[in-house]
C-alpha cells in the first residue's frame, strides 16, 4: 500500500463507527434484494400449483414477509443516503481544513509561483467530488460484490448453461470499462486544470476591476475569459465523449444480457428444460445482476472524478514548506531588537541571480535605520528576510545574538510589526481590521490604538463608526485612511521591531502628514527599519543605508552622505530636480 493510498484511507479513521454502520446497512440492502426474487419464485410456484391445500394462505404469508423486508430495506436505504452522505461531507471538510492549514504554512516563494484561482480550485472543486467517492465507494463495492456473487449463485442453481452464456459477457465488459476509464481519467484531470484556469482568470479580473474599467478594457478581459472558457469546454467535451462511450456501451451490454436470457430462456422452456417460474425468477435475478454492474459503472465515474481531485489535492499537500520551525526552535522573551546581518546573500530561485550579495549590517536596539537605493536593489527583500518571509540563501541573520532560523516562526513574527505601502484590509468592520493586530484586545484598547494612529476622528465620521463595513480590501476607504488603519493594527500589536516598507509613498500631502505623524509616534522606543523611495521622508533617520546591486554601498546620516557626493547624494539631487 503506497503512501497516497494510506493517506486516502486515513480520513475514515474519525468516522469508523458511522462507516461500519453504513456498511452493515449496505449488506442488509444487498441481502434483501437477493431474497425478494426467491420470495417471488415461492409465490409463483404456489400460483402455478394453486390446487395445493393452503396455497392462498402461504402466498399471503410470503407477501407479509416481503412487506417486512421492504420496510427494513427502506430504513437501511434512508440511513445510507443521509448518514453516509453526511460522513462523506465531514471527511471532505477535514481535507479542506487540512489543505487550508497547509496553505498557511507555505512561504512567500510558493505564492510567487502559484495563481490564487488555481489554489482556490484545489480547495473547492477538486475536493468536492471526494465526498461522493468516500461515501459511495465502499458502499458501492460491498453492495455490488454481494449482489453479483449472490445473483450468480442463484442463477447457477436455476440453469447452469444459461448462466454461462451470461457470464461470457462479463470479461468483455471489464476490458471495455478499463480502456475507457483511462480516457475518462485523463479528460477529467484536464478539466480540473481548466476550471482552475477559469478561477484564476475571474479572480485576477475582479481583483483589478477598477483598473479594467479605468482603461475601458472590459472587452480585453472578456476575450481572455472566453479563451479560458473555451479551453474548458474543449476538455469537458473530451470527457463527455469518453463518458458517453463508457455508459452507453455498458448499457448496451446489459441489454444484450437481458436479450440473451429471454431468447435462450424461452428456448429452454420450449425444450422443457426450464420451468416458467424459474424463468421469471431468472429474469428478476438478471435484473439484480445488471443493477450492480450499473452501480460499478457509476462507481468508476465517481472514482475517476474523486481520485483525480485527490491526486491534485495531494500534489499540493506534498509540497514541503521551505520555511519551518527548527526542531529545537526557541521562544523569544525580553526582545531588545538588535538585528545583525552576517554576510547575507539571497536569490528567489536556484536559476535566478542574487538579489542581495554579501550584506553585513548591524542595527542596534532602538535604532532608526532607513534603507534607500535604486529600484530593484533588494530593499524590500532585505526587510522580508527578518521575519523569514523568505529564507536567506547564504549567511545568517541574528536577533539579539540568536540565529532567527533557531527561533519559532510565530514567536519571531509576533515581535515584528510590518507596515506596507500596499495595505491589505479584510472584508468586515473597522473594528475587526484593527483587532487583527491583537485578537485578544478589548474595544477600549482598539480605540486607543486608532487614536495613536490618527484614525479615530475619521472612523467616528463613518456611518456606523467602528462597526462600519469597509468592503472587500477596504474599498470604501481612501488610501490614507487604509494606511492609518494598518498603522493602528501595529500599534495594537505593540512589537519591539518595526518595518516600514514605503508606507507613505503613495499618499497625497495631507494624508502623508497624518500618516507620518502617527508613524513617528509608532517608531518611538522601537528598532525601526524604513524602506524609503522619497528621501525627504528619512532625512531625520539616525542612519541611512544605501543599497545597490553590489550590496551596501554607503552608510551614514543624511548630512554625512551628502558630503560624500556618492550614490545617496546623486539620488538626492535627482529627486530635487524632479
């Protein structure tokens, strides 16, 4: 048994009691289905031989037995349909939760390479069909096996020659089914990939709908969507073609079996080697024999859909997080905020060039350091390495003398606050978005954080104050308002280390003044690392680090760097001329 099979079966473990109850009901349903034709045969014999004493009484008694069996059959069917389906849904939910948890463990590098729509498809469409497979799979196999074996046993006792004729069809059906199953599996996998492409296209377009409308490019997006949609239709058409050949071919075989039974059975009656009552029972049992064949055909479809989704699910789950806690990871306490880069180099992928080369930098506890330089020099990357959003390729980063790779990720990030230029706010209220900085904070603490971030006044002017819904990604707020909410989150988190990634570069002058004022309060008594595009915002930094493609080019205060007439001075003069 390979690892994926073990993983597939492991999801039954929490629901074994329900599973065995479902299997017991399936066994009872199969047994009753096989018994009923024998009851009919019993009644038919007494109808044909009605002259026997007490025949009518025996027929009524058997009718009562059949009614009782039908009642039990119905109760078991209801249990299978309700509880069995619920078990499948719970297992599907467990898988989706596991995948979601796994997504949260993966680093920025993973998300740099994968589209959100494709990832959503793995967590929704791919797992959706597994509920049916988990429920119907074992049930269909048990019911089909019991009915096939039982029906063939009954058929052999009635007429061996006729049963051998029926039996000849089965290997041909098996070969036919196996061949078309492979084609269906390939088509289903392509279809799931195409659905992922559609999800990615829709997510991309809707996320950027304001850009689309501002450039009047709705037609362009329609064409892109139509292309993805057409590819889906093509792949689905291939799947439907395979399914049509599969199901209609299997139906043709079942009709052939029935025809063979009627023709050869009728000939046997004429030849006086088969009784009418036996032929009636035989035809009923052939119907029972055909039903599990159809059930197995349906199982084949469920299996292909489910196992294709499971394979795609496992493809994601088997991606190991490239950033994780060390076995002996430490918890941070009494963080002072001394950060040291020791000969750090970094590149995003093995076949990419280095973004950072041999960077050595010491940032003292409580120091305010600005990182400036030309675009693409690696300023944001440098800061992303501190909370281990990416892992260093070479060298070491120390926090208070400890290698950050030996510190628990949650503990490390808990002590670092990040304010980015591209603010992300969640759909929900203002209060919920600020509380994201500390989920255990009281309302009073949230209000105080908002006041510190110069956000309280504009929040109170909103229709419902702190309970106002701000829309998807905070669409109902201005850029400056969103930025102040993100700063309020960090105030609430109250970390000893602060990273500001061009936090004011996209704001107008009035908003920038409000945000800058709140940032100055935020940076007090914290180790602060600021990435700046506009040099005017960092001229008061205790130290300015100039980063270029070659590494750290120069360091010093604003005045010292201007006096050197180096890279910083050139950048400063260029911005003055703009």
